[in-house]
């Protein structure tokens, strides 16, 4: 059972990457009432189906028809629902003279945070470009809209998120308005609402911040289309503000998303609400106390950085990446398990519950990192890092060219290799897909790497859509960390 569960973890990592990058297990047929978003140059993009209660939340199914003589890359970004920015973006590639289904979906929690009670209309920026050629002129690049089927819905489609006990503080005013509307002392974090009344799609960020006269580095960034509203949390590292902060000077800059020219910049004062949080105490001196074996192998995630001293590595990808929240990770794990499905896998699911410790994707959605950590009693006696894959793949068939056969991955090429990551040479598996795998259509490359220590193993999955390059660039984002 141990070996079967470990092998299932390998397949789960591929399923999670598909889910995180926007793959779909839905195979909706073309519907009579489909909504055509683009039709030209032998390519048609249509909305064919809507599921109000999908795996994570509402989901639309797209039909991508490519009758051109070369592959085509498709992407959706700047997504808004009922006039409120909400959506992670989506990308996909369809080979020449092929068709594929894709799914655009939302987490229920994200919609609720944006004040969206149910979906009526969606607006997004659609790009259709010759496959693998970022310099080629797009076949289409522009805004598209579609709607959900009419149904019986109670109440308004959008309501302002309920905030109690906080007096709004304007940071920018006018056609472009930025307002602080809530505060979380545990972050610390400030919720900012952006109302873009201009005719430009804008990217806003915190250009400069001073807290109690000292420079600080909160993270806040928002893309807001013309005429739309957005809600984004501005977050500080809790360790950066060592004492209860009182006053901040926040400078917000707005940039034209299409030309990258600055269009507005304002500085405003913000007073942190008083809390009952006691003053910070001096941290105790470091000791030689051994790591807590029950929790240390899981690592910690804070302020855009994942650290794991037990396995000796850190992952800090930068501002063009974002980490999933704990709720999103749980949803990702659930969706991945449902994607594998089948009676054979069901009995092993409890062994993998809670295995995801971190998941991050680029803002454009084309690259993804999933990190799983599991405890397997008796693993130390059964295998070390050098022969871990021998244990896991002992029953898997191997073709004459070295390709490994795994259930559900018959259309993927899987081969062993070695991965240079965080100063370590780790055993790994290179997975390349170019057709339907695990019930989904998506072309991508995934590098899996494995670190083993005692009865614990870490599985790192570095995934890239084939048009975005290999996983070696992602591996370079990991650095050594002394345990």
C-alpha cells in the first residue's frame, strides 16, 4: 500500500498542475446557444456551457477550434465579473487543425470577497497568437464579453462587501479612486478598493510606503480595467512592523497597462487603527534545540517566500508570481483528487490529504510550482533519496526508449532525470504532454523533483506550458537554506 500511495502522489502532482494552470476535465459538446467570442483566420473561440456549481465554483466551458495550419496560443486576462475584477486568468495551446475544450472558473471565496453573489456577465481580454511565437502579431487581441444563462436568482448580483467598525480612508480621489476600506491587524493588511472611472486599463501598485517615518515594503498590486472596480489587500510582513504602527505615508502609482506610461501618482496619510495587541517583546536567543519532527518538515510560507530548513531550501519567486491561500490550496487538492477519481484511487486519498504545503503561479498563469510534503512511516528503512524512485516506480513498466508507463498518463512521456535545485542534485521525473492526459487537453512540461529525509519526502512539481519554455528557469528560483 505504501508503494501504491507514493505512485499516486506522482500522478496527483500532474493533476494539480493541470488544475492550477487552467486545464479541464470537462468535455462539453458544442451547444446551439453558444456565444462566439472570436471568429477569424481559421480560429473560433466560443463559450459553449456554464456550470454554476463546479468543482471550486462557477465555471464556463470554452470551445477552441483551430483550423489554421499552425498551433495557436490562447489567453484570457483582465477578467471582471459583473463589473468587478475577479479571475486568475487562463492560457492554453491548440495544435494545428485541432479543437479543444477549456474551462474558465472561479473560487466561490474569491467571488464572495469581491461582493459578487452570482455571475451575470464576464468581460476579459482575449489574445489569440501563433503558437510558441511571442513576437508574432496576434491574430486577435481585444476585449470580449459573455453572459451566464438567465436563471432564478435571489437579490442583487453585486453587493459591497460588508465592513464594520472601519472608517474609509481615501488615498486617491477623482475618476480614479483608491480607498482603504478595511484593516486586518493580524496581517497586518489594509483592504484597498479601486474604482477606475477612466477610459484606460490600469495597473496600480504601492510605489513607496513609510510607516512611522521608516521605509517599508508592503505588497500591493492591482489590474483594473476601464470602468471597473477591484478589491485587493495591501500586506506587510508581520516581522517588518516590529511594534504596533500608527501612521503611514502611502504612495500609489497608476500605469497605463497598454502603454506602460504612468498616468497618476498620489501620496496620502493612513493611520493604523488602534488594537489591543501587546507591544512586541524581545525574541529569545537561538538555541540548539532539535527541529520539531512533527511540523518542521512542512516548512513555512510568509510574505511571498516559502522556506523549509528541514529539506534545506527556500522558494522566493518574485512579484510576477502569487501564492495560493490555504483555502485555495485545499480546493486545488480536492479538485486534483476528483480529477484522478476512480475506485482504485479512492482508498488512498486519505493518505494524501493535506500534502500540499505551497502552490504558486505566475500572474499570467503559464508557470506553476506545487510543493507536497508527506510522512511515510518506515520510509527511512525502505529507501533513501538515491533509491526513492526505485521504490515508487518498482512496478511501473518501462519502454525501450526509457519512457515510464503510469496509469492515466498513457499520452504523456515520463522519464527519469536529475534536477539541480537549491544547490542539491535531486532525483526527478520529466513529464511532457502534448495531447489528452488525465482526461484533459493541454500541452505542457513538468519537472518533478524529490528530496527524502528520514520518514519524510518532499515532491516539487515545476510546471510550464510548452510555449513558455522549460522548467529549468523555475528551478533557478530555489535557493539553499541552512537547516
